[in-house]
């Protein structure tokens, strides 16, 4: 089956620093990747949608200058949290969709736990 | 805007019992619906995917049904086991666009 990996799985950083999270599709080409944020005991909140080679589309209320998304290849998307603050602490999950699949099934990464101190 | 709701928010059952989780959505113009499982602190595992033209999908002890016209889907779990304890999420993909809309989740606890 399709596998999506995320790196790192958890990260602790100091307030004011930037953190980069990678999302990779290991055995398929992901024409579209999605970045979600999840707070404890809550559902997933879509942050942005990225298509390979084009700018990401951000959801309302998500600061694009703070959450930089790059989808440089069909197997890699990165989310950079710039000038992180404690309120950015959360569980970040990416997913990838195989555009060649007729069913547009989403495959999710294992998530990245970000803690900003 | 599509809104997806799951009822109940939490469910606790004894081992061996059959159970049903519910998912409802406001806009019936969907391309597909997906059920996921999430363990604490982990990512999502896809359980079943139902296309809009399908009425149900089965995988092992799991059966998902879809009634698009009424905006409902159910996930049936037969002979529940403690290992089934997790949060179950449904998500719908509209006919237009590629944004998935997630439900609020049902936290399931199966008591040994």
C-alpha cells in the first residue's frame, strides 16, 4: 500500500526559531499534498493544500508567511514553521493524494509533534 | 460549506459487542467518503473508502455504508476487541475541489 513518511516524528524548539517538517510519499507520486494541524482531542484542521510546482493554497486564518509550504517534487513537501511560538505547539499531519488514482484516496503520514518552549 | 458530524463523540462497550458509528454530512455532492482510525498521538490509518456510487464496503470485521442522498454513513464493527479502542474519523471529498472535510471523531473504548 501507499506509504507516507514524516520527519521528524517529534521536535522541541525554542521560541523564535524555525522548524522544518518533511512529508514524503515513498512509493507513489503525490500530485497533491495536504497539511493538517490537530489540537488535543480535536479533529484535523486543514491548513493548506499544495500541488507540485505551484504555490500552496492556504485555508482562511492560516498565516502563509508563518507556515511556509514548499512542494518541490512529486514525492516531497515541506512545512516550515517560522518564528515559532508556544501557541504553535501542536500535532502536524500531512497527507498525500495519488493523482493517478481514480479514487483520490488520501494517505496520511504518522504526524509530527511540535513543542515550542 | 460542507460540515461533517459524528455521533456519538465517545462510546464505551464491552468486548464482543457489535457497534455502529455514525457520520453525517450536509452536502450530498460528494466524490467519496473515507473512514480512518487514529490511535493516541499517532497519524491516521485508512480503514475503508466508499465511492459516491457505492453503498457499502467491507474489510474483515468492518463494514461501512453510505447513503449519499440522506447525507449519512455508518461504520459497523462486529465482535469488538480491546484493540479496536481508538478514535474513528470520517472524511468526505466533495465533487469539486480536493479538500477533504473531517468529522469530529468518535472515541471508542472496548472494555475487556
